[in-house]
């Protein structure tokens, strides 16, 4: 009987669709050198933090392995109380990593201690209300406050768009209202950078913003993303080499033998040089 309900659950259309979404997310993340390099770098730093104070790192991951935006202030206060600066830096980097890539980590007893898990997509269309300075769902769901609201009414232009949010401002005096009062530009676009656990780039669209403005905005958007998130750590072709080097770095032994086992070059000097360059990117 137990296997029957498991089979029924596995074949549930919602579960099947979620599996597809998760697979597509992992596939895209795995091909993105920025994600791969940052993941390997972060794992290396977290391992060092764990070696220094396993108790402190375990305690953090028990409480905050999924550091959601609503708990950021609480998390910052918690991290500030940790004694070692290198541990604080690694955990702060983890909080930023989760927000940036939608990937969390869980801790386990054996090495490597940190394993990744993609956060399931919350949906594509949301309907929330601002009340007393807080966001709340217009129609709460059992799964969570900001899960997709399929009944939300959106302008036709947003149908099929990747992500869309409708906000009902019941207060009329929220932070958003105050921001719009001076930042809204009817004839153009206003770019905003929200420095939180990571930088967020927001664009406020004016009523009379024309197509030429959008063309210019594409260049501005590219430059802003480059400034906020930095240069890409590597090229897609570097990913297999990075993974092999990371695997060798987790093992004991001399760097010389590790560089040759990675097998990027047959020449010993070239192999050691390539290994050292990649090691510097990952640690």
C-alpha cells in the first residue's frame, strides 16, 4: 500500500511539472560558468570555515540553510556574533549566493560536507498587498506566502512573460510610494540599485518612455549587471577542467601529481601552470 501512494504522488501532474522545472533549472545552472565557479569557490571557503569551527558552521546551517529575504536582518545579527572573521565572510557569501542563484546548501557529516540543492521555482505570477509596511499574499496558499497566484489579473502584455508581480498598496504611504514620488520619470526610465544581501537592479518605466530609450537601456543594463555582479569567472569550456581540479583539491597529496592527473596537458610544466591558475580561481 505504501508504494501505491508513492507511485501516485510521483505521477501527479504537479509533481511531474515540478521535476521538469527543476531539471531545466539545474541544466541551465550547470552550463553557466559563473554559477559553477562561484559554487566551487564557496564550497572551498565553507570547508575551511568548517575545519576552523565546525560547531559554529553547523549551528548556522541548522537555522539558516535557506536564508530568505524576510530573515536577512536576523541572519546578519547572528553572523556578527561569530568570532572568526573568515567564517563570518564565508557565511555572508553563502547568503548572497542563495539570493543570487536560487541554490541552497545542506551540511552532512562526511566530506565534502556541503551539498547543493536547487530551490524550486515559486512560480511566474504573483499577487501581494502592502499593509502596515509588510507584504502579504492576497490569496494565501498552504505551500507558502508567495507561491504563484494563478488567479491574479495581469495586463495582456504580461501574459506569457517570465515573471510578473502585482502589488496592491493599501497604505498609500509605503516605502515604494515614497520611492516613486521622487524617482518616477514620466518621459524615461529610472534604474535603481538595491544593495541588500546582494545587489538588485530595478527599472521603473515611465509612461512616455519610447523605443529609443529601451535600446539605450539595454546597454545600461549590461553595464550595470557587469558592475554589480562582476566579470564571469570563466568560459563554458572551462567547466570540466574546473570540476576536475576541484575534485583533486579535496584529496591529499602533492600538487604536481594532482596537476598531471587532471590531464589538461600532457606536458608537465603546462599542466602545473594550468592547475595553479584554476586553483587560484577556486580558492
